[in-house]
C-alpha cells in the first residue's frame, strides 16, 4: 500500500509527487519551508506627496502616499519599502505583480 494514500498515517504527507518521512529528524522544519504563505494587496498610490503614509481602506486595499517621484520606479521602490515595514517582512518578500506604470497596483507579499 502506498503510504501517501493512507490518510491516517501521520508520518507521510504528499507534496506534488514526493512524500516526506516525518520520522526523520528535521523533516518538520523542511516541510514548513516548502509551504510559503502569501497574500495579495491592492493599492492606490499617490506619488509626490508631502509625507509617506499608508491608509487602510479595508479588505487588503490601501491608499499609499509617497514622497518619491514616479520616475524610473522610484515611487514603486518606496511603496515596497512602506509595505514591508507595515507587514513586518523584508523588501524582497514584497513583489509588484500588476501596475508598474499606473497608480493602481497589485502586490504579492510572502509571509
């Protein structure tokens, strides 16, 4: 019998086509590293503001004001920095998905 097909067997979990033997020391940490949680955040960005500010408009939608100019991605980098501070993650964990050249943007944040 395939161990991954037995739902009562807690030593094995199915990840794509492979399984992990949880009797192996360190397997739980390895399995947690495989699971990356992320969230999507929508933002309306206002460049050339007097101060950097994030306003929560509800349901993962934010209005973000940044001092930076919308030139060569300066405002986008500032927004990524603010979102990283807001959610307590590194700037590398915040990715701009849609809206690199517009005011409405969609970000993916790995948590």
